[in-house]
């Protein structure tokens, strides 16, 4: 049975003997173990990164960019291997895992352009024979703490840009699916990244707390649930670090009566049940504006009943299991709660057939099929809690305004979508909705790598979104130089505040 270890200074590393179990969610069996870092193990990784930083910072932009190009090619060549590792530990189907690798690679491709992205400004003659210019410099050692649901893509939102900017990186991946991190580390080494610039510490709160307190860690990027994001932000900033902490979500799709209901149904089912709903950009609530509710629910149900549920490595499967037994049980508890709160259970995921496994509620592994709850009361827990599983709630609303109010009244502000053929309504929505990422007839509006990803309200603590130019900004500090080369016009002592002449 495998044991997933740390990666420190270009080599696998052991440390504290504490381990945690790794599962195959498709059959529920223990598939291996992961080493859990102590504070001393984190210190070893940060020390390696600290030692590697000065030489990497001083390497030329072109050299850094060439390493990134090679890393991009290697990741692309190993995408199937990476997807298989993700699928085995997370449970998502292989094609979905390949999709996350592809979206992560777009950030690497963006970071290949670092010589252009780090160009500063230059103003000749801000005062008589005085020039001014701005430069951006790396921070030093920076850390990334990532969730289970995208074990390759979310770290790739962070480290390509951090490393391209000249920083050294310590990744603390989710302890539920840590294997992808080690393949990525090996490929960085093969690409020519100097040892110590990219390190991985496996673990849990012990490792996170040490990263948040370590005096040599300059910045922390976090993605995960809202309570932990808030904690990481508060503790990290209290220790003087720059922190961006992305939290949870509850994403609504507002369906206006003029929308194409076949497109809406396809989109709601794809965005609700892809990756078993374990996506921070999943659509978990459909707000159906009267009178489309009944027809839309019928179209959604028809599609849901055709979905194929099965192990991630079976090419026929469209949806895999949930990540752990405890998470599956928590998600499943919302089926009864929803009914208690007054919703109608129109598709019960406990009854779904699992390929080769029988009924979801009886199959070995962490199964729950796609579930649809209709007439979910607005403001009920089923409506507002982040369930993070294959449960799609339909809330009936009387108007655009009522739907907008429910979205804007929510705790989270990660993603949302409007479905309509009315350009004026769509434009009004993009202006009025209090959410960071908005789709217009697009159900999962994940920004491309050259834009930045991030939500509003309890979906983001800090003010900088990840990747794109905001990512470059997060991983660098600005400096402005004002220079004068002495010449005969040198004017002698002047105690007044410098103004231009
Ligand atoms: P999580 O918050 O449980 O874990 C995230 C990371 O924090 C992991 O590395 C974990 O080891 C660590 N952690 C867990 N408990 C901790 C504690 N008490 N103290 C310190 N560190 C701790 O999240 P998860 O279950 O792995 O991921 C799912 C969550 O992530 C969902 O809420 C989802 O919405 C969110 N998510 C958000 C985004 C986004 O972009 N906003 C993207 C992906 C996932």
C-alpha cells in the first residue's frame, strides 16, 4: 500500500510518523496513507525554500519562462497519469479530471508570459533630468493551502504565477487526495526548476498553523471552506502576512421565462451534478421565475434519470462517488431535511443505480446519486447551506426582482448565472448582482487564466483574486525608483518637500 510523503528540496521526505488513511471512494476501501507534517517538517520545507529563493529570484526572466514552458509540456504529456491519480483519490470521472488539468495548464501558459507581465512603467523627465520607474519584485517564500475538490487545478491557480514571479513555494495540499502534488513536484524538477523552489508538505491543521505563523512565509493563498478561509485570513494577517483566502459558495441560476428551457435544463444538470456537485462553482440552486417551474423541472428530471453513475475509471460513468463517507452522509442528510422543510423530493439519489454496484444507498463506496428537490422554501437550510454534493434545489420565484433579492441576500458571492434571451435583463443582472463571477447563459463562469478568479462576501477574505494580473500583483511587491544622474544643474541644499521643477 502506498504512503504519500512530503517533497522537500527536490526529494521525497519523511518526517513525523503520524499518518492519515487514504480511501478509494468508489469502493470505500483504504488505498494507502499520507504522512502528516509536524511543525518541524514545515520548518524543513520553509528552510529549503528560503535557501533556494535568492538564486531563483536572480535568475533571468527568460530562464524562468523557459522552465515554465518545459513544465507545461511535461504536465500536458502526463495529463492522463495525473487525471488517474486524481480520479482514484477524489472519485471524479477521468474526463472531468482531465478537464481540471487542462484548466490548470492555462494558468501555466499565462505564466509563461512572465517577462511581459513583470514589465514596469518608466517616465522620463518627471522633473528636470529626473526619471521615475516602477518595478515589481518577488516576496520570498509563499505558501498555498488547497482543498480536496481540485487537487491539481487549485494549486495551479497559485504556484505557476508565484514561481514565475521569482518566489519559492510551499504547497500544503488536501490530505484527502495528496498524490497529484507529488507528480507535479517531480515534473517541476524534470523541467529544470532548481530544488527547493517548489516543496510539498502533506498534512492538516498542524501544518497549516505552522505555515500561518512561520516568520519566513511572506504570503499565503488559501482555497477551501468559509470557516477555515476566515480563520486562515485572520491568523495569517495577524502574523503580518499577505493573505488571499477563497471560501465556500452557494451558486444560484436565475431562469427568466423567455429562456430556452432545453439549454437551461442541460446547463443546470451539467453544472449541478458534474464532479458530484463538489465544485465551488457548481450550480446548486435554480431560481425558476413563474411560470417556467413545472416545465423546467420535468426537463431536468428527464435528463437526471439518464445520467450514468459509476466509478471514475469506468469510461461510461458520468458522475462518480463523493470524497469520503462522512461527507456523503452529511450531503445525504439534506434529502430528509429538505422534505422536513417542505420541499418535494422529485429525484432521490439514494435510489440511483451505480454501475456494477447496485443501489447507491447499498453500494460499497461513498455513493449518492443525483438528487432534485423542488419547491425548496426560500431561506430554508436546504436553500442556503453549502451542501457541496449532487443535490439540486429548485426555488420558485415570482419575478426577476425576487430572484435577485435571494441571490444578493445570501452569505456567499462566488458564482451565479442568468438564463434569458433578453439582453437588457442580462445587462441589468450583471450590474445589480453582488457576486464575483457572473454567467450569462453560461452556467459555470470560471474566468480564463488571464482574468482573475474570486468571489465576493464570504467567498473571499482579502481583496486580491487568484491568477491573472491580480495573481501577479499578489506574489510581488511594487517599488518606485526616482533617479537623477548628476549634471551641472545640481541645485544645492533644499529642505522643502520635493516638487517637480
Ligand atoms: P476545507 O476548508 O475543509 O480544507 C481546505 C484546506 O484547509 C485543506 O488543505 C485542509 O487540510 C485545511 N484545513 C481543514 N481544516 C482546517 C483547520 N481546522 N485549520 C487549518 N486548516 C484546515 O475544504 P475542503 O473540504 O477540502 O474543500 C471544499 C470547500 O472548498 C468547499 O467549501 C468549497 O466551496 C471550497 N472551495 C472554494 C473554492 C473557491 O474558489 N472559492 C474553490 C474550491 C473549493
